[in-house]
């Protein structure tokens, strides 16, 4: 065989060996990141895209955003422990994941969370009773706002007309401005942006929403994600994301900050 032909076959063999070696390498993990449906799926994809891109760049891992259609599906998947690697949950849902499925809290929003029932000027100063039988717009059950609103009205025969049709908390505010509802239950940080709405009652405060990792996520990956989120506020390209979510930064989270809050879910279908 000529030297030229021998060289040709050697190159072919080397190429085949390299291809086989690359094929044998494990594929990079693709981590799912599920968020509460406080926006429509389309809007959520837009809002959270900078976060997912940032996490991928900062950690070297790949993340896929999961945007449930509404709270009905979110609660169903949560109860069934649908496989998600990371979740961004408010206090009661975070505690449910921690207590039931051993999720690990990584970071939380620096701001504590509360909700305020707000109304139009016509009902200013008239209290909770003035809204009995009237329409209040809220995100669906079992969002934290919905759970807290139920707590404002413990008497089963003196209830407001709760409508959970809002596609976002801002949509709930717009329903009041449009005259489609007399009141809305919204995050307190959002209430502060609408001084022309009258607060009726503000809930107690809870630890801020947490980013949690499933127990199956390697500790090294959990640490990289936590470290990246703790530095997120230092990236000026993410200032709009923080503003949209009503937070200033993330801080370390501990499971005990959420302990017991999952009891708020007891009155909702499927709780066990």
C-alpha cells in the first residue's frame, strides 16, 4: 500500500476514533426551572428570559424555563411532585416542596412578602365588610394572595365575590381602574405604585419567594446557581427584571424561614 493511501486510511481511522470518543461523552444536563404562573406563559417567557440566560452564562449549565398555564396546573404538578429541578415559589408553596419532597432552599428575595386588599375611592375607609358580596379580583388558587384573601373573610356566609381571572397582579389593578371590580388583592410592593388606590387591609409578612433545588440536583450545581443569584443585583442588565418582580436582590434562604406556612394550603383541593 502506498504511503499516500496509508495516510488516507490513518486520517479516516483517527476521525472515526474522535467521533466515537465525542459520542461517548455525557450530554450536558438540562435543568428545568419552573415559576409560579403570575403571568401568562408568553409574558412569563419574556420576563424570565434574562434570568435564565444569566444563570446559564454564570454557571455554565443549561436551563429551560417552565411556565405553567395557571395555578390549577401548577398546584396539580406540585402535588404530584412533577419533575422540576428548580422552582421559584412563594412561602407556602416553598414550604410544601421542602416538607414533602425535600427541596433545598437556595436563596430568597431580600424583601419580605405581604399582600394588600385595595379598593377604589368610593369605598375608601369603609373596611372589609363593605366588600361583602362585591367583586374582588385576585390571581387563582392557591396563590398566596388568594389564600390570604380567604383568611380576611372567615365567615362562610359573609363572603365577597372572588374572581380569579387576572392574568397577572397588574391585571387585577387594571380591573379596578376599569370598573370591572370593586377591589383587588395584590402584593404590597405593587400597591405602593398606585397611590390612588385605597388600602383596606394588609396581611402579615412572610419570608420572600425562594429559589429551591430538587434533591436530585448535584450539590455543585446548586452552589453555582445560589452564588450566581446572590450576585444577580450586580448585573446592570438585570435591573428591569428586579424592578418587574418588585425586589432589590436575593439573599441566602433557610428552610426554617418557611416552616409551617404550607398549612395555608389545607383548605385547597388535593391537599394531603
